[in-house]
């Protein structure tokens, strides 16, 4: 019997070694390679505020990490899977470097190359940098201040707000000739729960940028009251039991379905003045072990990413025995 156990252990060890070795073999060792940069090269000047970083693809690489510095301060640190990246920068001197990576190896960073971004009166290849609201914002407040960064060569800005529904996309607000870099719209403009996108372009007498856009979602519907699944009402347990609590929310019938976070409480009294456990979870379950016997109550409510808060369910009840 002991001999069989030794053989099993040996087989498991060999299998694990073979698996790990195969994983290493599948990934090409690129640690001795370097990424060949194309643009910008050392001393290049870029007119406008948009820089297109280019480099040659490296065989065996799965992604690339790009870093940009200004006066030794890191202003960009991003990872991409393509051999190019477009970014927007203010007028200044910069340095950039890049490295390649796969699941097992990575190259060294390239030697930093400096370049300069300078102002251009031609807006064609420039971009408006949007600042507020953030991309993909979920909100229950339809009164929003939209903001973006100024472009030196811009004389005016054009703002558009579009609404997307199952029937299609419609323009709900347009303002041209803006001379400021912000715009406040009240709740009469975004008057329905829906997916929206807002976009801005810069204009001067001879040229204009393309639109820069972001998405946002208006959701004013509170999450539904959850249904408790387990434990059952007045279900009994032993003090040593690790009890699984679970619940679910009815299907959201609103126009926008924000992610719901559950907030739960366990109390030793029905009015929840003595809460012994509380927490929040995107998952609709958690486990808990009680430290003393007694009758306990629990409840759950939902709060979505837009800030809507639902009601607590009718209290659950359970009994913990010795």
C-alpha cells in the first residue's frame, strides 16, 4: 500500500512539472528583445495636441506598456494590444518609452525618446479633451454641467447631446458658437431615462476638429425590493453551522439597467436597533456563522450605480440553537 502511495505522489509531481513546463514552452521568451519605435523619434515636433505613437509589432508579444513623462512626472501609463496609440497632450516637452509583454516574459523598456508638442492653428488633427462628466457615468440627476479643456486655436465650440433608444438615436440638444469650455443643462433636456452621448468639437475660421464624445446613462428608477431565498422564514440552525444567505432581485423593467449593489443587515431584534452584521455585495449571497444562540432577523436592499436606493424587504427570520 505504501508503494502505491509513493507511485501516486511521483505521478502527480511529474504531471505538475510537465504542466508547468508546457506553460513555459508555450510562451515565447522575449526578454532579450526590444521594441522598435517608429514615431515620435528623438527630437520630433508634433503640431497640435494629438500624438500618434507608432512602433513595430514584436513576435511573441501579447501587449505593450507605454509610458509618457513630462519633467520627470508620469503623465501616461497605459497597456494596449495594438502597435499604435493615440493620445492628447498640451504644449510641452515629453519623453516616451515602451516595452512588450506576454504571459511569461517581458522586454526591457526602450531608451526614452523626447519629443515636443506645439500649438497649431490648424484644428484638423487636434482633439477636444472632455473632462466632465466621466465616460460611462450612470446618474439619477438630469441636471449636468458638461466641461472640456480649451484649445488654443479654437474660436468657438459646438456641443451636441444625443439620446439612444430602441427606436434609434436622436439629437436632443445642439448649441453652436460657444465661447466657454462648459455648458450647464437642466433636467428639461434629459427628460427620459435612456442612454445618452455628448460630444464637442472646436471650430475656427479655417478648420475644425472631429467630435470628441462620451456616453452617460440616466436612470431614475429605484431597484426593486429583493426576495429572500435562504434561509427560509423561521428556519432553524445549529450554532456551529455556516449559514448561506441568498436573495434575488426581480427583473429590472426600466429603460436603463444600472448594476445593483446589495446592502444587508443581521440584527438580534425586529426593529434592527442592534445590528450585529452588515455589509454590501454585488453578488446576491453571503455566508455567516453566529457566535451565540438566539432568534435573528435579516434584511436586504439594493442601491444601483446611478445612486437610486431601493426599499428593504420584509424581515427574514431564523433561529440559532445550541
